[in-house]
C-alpha cells in the first residue's frame, strides 16, 4: 500500500492514451451540452410533498401471476346455475384471448367451489372466500376494489405496466418514484426495500427492473433482502478486510468519483457515492434488522410459526413491520405462483395458506402499534382470471386464463376508507358494470374517468396522492421530456379516501 494520496495516485497512473481520450470526451460532452441546452440534464429530487400526506410509508404485497378474484373476493352465486354452460357471447364481447384458450372450442363457465361469507361493514358488505379466514378477521379495515382493470393480458407486460406505468421495460418503478419523492427517514437503511417470499409454484421470473430506477439515479432502486446467506449481496467484508480497511477504501473511491463528477457532471456518479456509503452503513444496520430473536412470543403467535422460517411470506411481513418501524418508506413483498391455468384449487389453496395469516397479522400489528393510520398497505396482482375454464372442467378441479377487464385489489390504512367495497362487476365477474348493471367500457384517458372504475394508473395516482404527491406534478426530466409514473393518464379515486 503506497502512502501517496489516493487521488494523486490515480492521476499519476493515468496513461497518455487515457489522458487524450478523456480530453476528447470532455470537450465533446461540453459541446453537446451547449448545443442541446439544459433540458437534457435530469432535475434534482423534489423539494417536498405537494400537499399534506395521509401516509408516511407504503407496504405493497404483490401477488405475482394473477390471483383469481372469482375464488377469493368477487362472489357470484349465479355462476353456479351456469356451471359448464358456454359463456354468453355478449359477455365476452369479442375480448382478445391469450393463446392458451383462444383455440378452445368451448369456454364453459366455471363457478368457484369455495364458500363465501359476507362481512357487514357497509350497505353492500365485503365478501371473502373461505380460503382467507385470517384476512376475514380484518375485513373492517379493508377497502376492496372489484373494478381494477388493465390493458395488458400477459404476465411480463402486465407486471411491468402496473409497477412502472408502461408495458415497455425501461421506466422507473413505483418504488423508485416513491423513493425519489419521499426520500428517507433513516440514513442507515434504504428508502426502498424488496423481499421475495417463498412459494411452491414460482412459475414466472421476476426481473430487477420491477424494482429498478430506469433512467433515474440508481440510488432510488429497491434493495433486495435475501433469506439465505447475506441478507444483501456482498454485505460482509471479504476475509482479511476490516471495517477500517473498508472505510479507507470508500474514502479513496469517493475522492476519485468526486473528481469524475467535477469533470463530467454525471449525476449517476454522485448516486454511486451515496450507494457506497449506504452499503457501508447497512453492514451495521441490516444484521440488527434481520435478527428476530427479540420479537415476543405473542408476535409469533400473531404471524404464525411460519414467521420463524426465513423467506416465508409471514417472515417477510414481520420484517416489513420492522422496516416500517425503522423509517423505511417503501417496502414491497413479491409472492409468485398465482398463475393457475390448470389445477387452480390445489395451487390457490397453497398460495392462500402462504399469505393469509401474514397479511392479516401485518394489518393487526400495524394497528396495535398506532402505525396503520399512516401506513398504506396494498394487496393485489397484475390482473384477474377468467370466468370460464381453461382445459377440462369438474366440480373439484378447474383452471382459469388471464383476465385484465376486471380484478380485485385491496388497500388498508394510510388515509383509505376502511370496511368498504368499490366498483361492481356483472354476474360472471367478467365486466365492470354501473349501479344499474349496465356494462362499462372504461378507457384510461387523460380527460375522462368512468366513475366506479379503477385503472392501474388510477391506483398509482391514488397511492401517490396518499403520500402527498400530485401524480401530474411528480416528474423527472429525461431526454428533453418530463416523465411521470402515470404517463399522461391517471385519476385520484376520491371515493376511496377517508
């Protein structure tokens, strides 16, 4: 190890070729910036919320694969009378089908095999399937939206759409937007944390772009907490490297990066410095966070014994509460395996067993700690599932295809009206209808919003509103254009606000 100042050592080791290459690049960058003007430079972080926030943080429980609203939330007794009969053409109304059912000669109606119970919280009540007995105990806290809809009909574009506001990859995720707008309340932990819960049916892959930053600075990306090994990759120092050694390395690297930023003005360089410093602080904060040994027996009774198993959905929910307590603004738990094309009962029964108690425990835990009122909890997937069966049909077994026209999402806490349902669907839970039963064909237009419906842009606009931001004004300038999470669409659903 030399005693030369790290920055001086860096300069001395530069080759002649590197020097001239850098000079040319610097001159070219300066000339380009002069020609194109300041619009191509990204704006800094927002100065603060646009209005008084109702929620300080968001916990998003994402059910990847498309949970069946027919079997969990949207009770349709008339479908029992239509068992096995062809879905009426006027109901389908020419809807585009996926390649998995487009060639089926028939599309028989498949009623749910599960019993539903109505929880009287308002004039219509909340219906919940027997598959979710624990969630039913917090029915009075839930705002259940039956009229969520999207245009995407396949998994990857649909998940990318609801997470980033675009079916085309490359945009910042919802979590990145929240990090960009809200900042952090704890300098020792990231503002955005992601967890993947274990599942017996992890069919679809989840790509890092779903919690990535797109064209934003990379320090707004979600940090993935793992259930095995180091909770965060490379959290531990290599053998023979002490914490003091790591500090010296980061100081030298920061000096080099700072000079790079002074020469080139790339904001990503500063983001990288901030990431390195966050990683250093996380080496102390993350092990304490993941240590559940001090949680009480009552806590594990609430979340269930599964919460003692790292990587279980219940353990992720318990960690979400711990993260929220420590000031993390945005927490997202992904649970895969809801893509039930074939044996839906077998798969959904397993899936619900995974998530039911943890979801309910999280609501109860936040409430008893006085945190639910300023924590927004969201539960849902990328689309719903069809009223008709995919493949063979029996009373005991059936499958369902993808269905974007209507599906169910619930929210709780954080300024949301508790114990209500919003939006209605027809007798087949296939189309959104108005109060008189007339089929609606809502579109995500800038000018018009159809009452009783919630496009995924409306969902994201409402989430941003609850944390204090006007979705039309929370923008990031990139390549001469102001981008936002809701693109040019989105309306805040005021009927959902407490």
